[in-house]
């Protein structure tokens, strides 16, 4: 058992590290601490790159791609009035807030480690993406977001995240096989 834990330390550290990032990022609006999300995410990514990541340049490309995808997805949710984010930058209210983009960065760091078991299992990846509204509901419970109360909002979030999740894995596979 100890050998298994030692062998799996990278994915385990990665999973728990991202869990801390998620909690801190989602708590940022309620705590009114706008620097909390970027600071915790940077610390996590520095640890990720120094302890876990083995293809650092490819990992960085995946994280940058993920943040750009997050800008499109979550800004799109805001523009379409599907999700209202707390903690947005005042001058650009329909832009995805920094704290959620930090989540996208942390989430991308899991694709090749804590979520490596999903590689090539596209129906399962798509299914997990369909569960994304649960994270948004969790964010709603701690006052980070408000989901517009329409059944179609959850369907749009599910489908968008399913596609995004599949896309992240495909981009990761492409980058790691370069």
C-alpha cells in the first residue's frame, strides 16, 4: 500500500492541490480578497511545475490554452446571462473574472496527472463534462456565482463543459505526443 501511495504521489498531490485552488478561487468573491485566487494558483502551479510536471513547456501550453478557453466559455456564459459572476472587474462586467480563470489554469494541470486515467476514454470524458453544473451549483452556495434560474442554463453549461473537457484532453494528447 505504501509503495502504491509513493508511486501515485504526483496525481494525489495534484488532486489535493487543485482542490485547495478551487476552494480559494471560489471563495475569493465572498471574502472580497481579489488577490487570493491568483496567489494561491501561482503557488500551486509553481509546486506543480517543480514537483509533478515532467513536460513543463507542454504543460504550460496546455494551461495557457485552458485559460484562453476559460475566457471564451465563462465570458460567453456571462454575455449570454447564463451565469452571473461575483468578483468581476468593474470596467468589464461580462468578462470572466480572474478567480475563475485561475480555476481553469489549475484544472488544466490535472489533465495529465490526477485525470490521466481518462486519457482516450472519450465517452467518460464527455460524461464528466456533463456534470459541470454541480461545480457551478457549489459556487452558487458560497456566493461566487448566480445561475440564471432556467433549465436551459444547466443544459448549456453541461454541453459546453462536455465539449470543453473533450477539447482539453485532445489538446493535451496532441501536445504530449509532439
